[in-house]
């Protein structure tokens, strides 16, 4: 599936301990550029899914609103994904998003309040993200197309199953699991992550066997590069890349190598495909070996987790269809 990835902004009102995004010294997209990117995607590349990333996209609400509305009207757009830390959400916005059937909201929430606050630190004057989300709990758990992403940092890997259980107790049942990529994991932390994934898989299987509803997005997604998205990537300055790896401060220098055009001079689809094929090679060559090795090991553990769940999911789906 083709996808357009828009880096709406690098600005964010949180400073998450595991987030690689370089947040300063970059512009934000404006409405005109965002809509030009959408028209380029649907016209030259045939359309597909659109993803709005940051930073925190809802810090530039006019761009988000424009893309959501345009995507809803355009039959060449399949889905529009909005990733957010939740601080820009309120009841009115959630009600409006519920009326846009193509829009899927991905909300970042890492689990129990102590761990969430430990990992997701707010800037001065910014409300606590956990408290803000908890105040919207009723609206969020009833939202028709909202997925909660639980990031698992090395420091909290041993408690990942407890944080998962907390999210279930809050009433969330559409979940996505994101271990911390592009970080150096110690062996004992990787072992803790493996044990946590095993425990979480057991709990998920138990819920499915009992007939409880639970959606695990990881089972339905695949990407050629861990964490970062490939596709037609329009950065916040209007430059075009095959991947949004340039979001990372540690990889910012690669933007000059991955740049293959701009909104004024866009690449042909075959040139974009060739550039996408080089992304992993660039990462392996430029990242510290320990970081790249940790990333591959973490990704392998997530893959094993998914493979463990596929038979359980298929059996669960068969039972629901037969009921």
C-alpha cells in the first residue's frame, strides 16, 4: 500500500526520554504545502494511506484539519492516520474525528501513571499528559477508531506486562506495542523485554479464548525499516525523502543524502522506490553498531511476539464468526 508521510512539525510539548526527534531549528508545514503534498500523492503516486507525524501534529491544528478534511473528500485516500500524545485532544475534537470515517487516531500512552510520567515529561506550563488523557477516558474508550500505542523503553521493559494490564483496565482494547528503537539496550533489558512479551502474549491469548475483544495493530502492519516510515515522505520544509528517518537528531545529517526532490521538483515513482531500497543500508552504515544491533534484536523480539499470536488470533476470529 502506498503511503504519504507528512512531518507536520518537529515541535512537541513533551520531552519523552526515548524520543529521537530533533525538535528545534526546523519549520512546520503550512496548509498550502500540506495540500500540495496530498495532491501530488494522489495524482502522481495513485494515493493510499496518509500519515500525520511530528513532533506533535496537533500543535499545528490548521494543517491537521486541512489534511483530514481533504483526505475525507478524496476517494484516492484510503485512510488518514493521526499520531498524537493526546494533549491537543478534547471532547469536541474527538466528536469531530468520530464523524470522519477514514481517520484513525493513534494515541501514545505508556501505561501506569508513574511510568508514563517517567517517560513522557511535559515542558514547563504544559499539563501532565497522563492526567489529560485520563480526564478524557470516557470519550477515548468510546472513540470508534482510536488505537493506543504503548512504548516500551529499556528502563520499563521489565514492567511492560503491568503497563499493558493497566491500559486494559482503563478500558482501551485497540493497542499497538512499540519497543524503543534506535537505543542501546543492555542484555538484561532485552531479556526483560522477551519475558514481558511472553507474558503479554499469554494474556492476549487468554482474552481471545474468553471471547473478549482485543485488537493488536502489530499483527496487521509491516515496514521494511524498524520504526521509521517509508513512502512519499514530505518533511516539514517541503523536501521529499523515501523515509522519515531524518526526524532523528542523530540521523539529521542523512537528510542531505536521502533528499530526492521537493514539492517544487518531485521525484518519479521509480526514483522513490530505488531510494527506499537504500534506507536500511544507510542506517547500518551510519548508526553506532551497538544501536543498530539493539534495534534489530528488539525488532526480532516484536516479530516473535506477533508470530506467537497469529494462530491465537485466527482461532479467535473463527470462533467469533461461528458464534
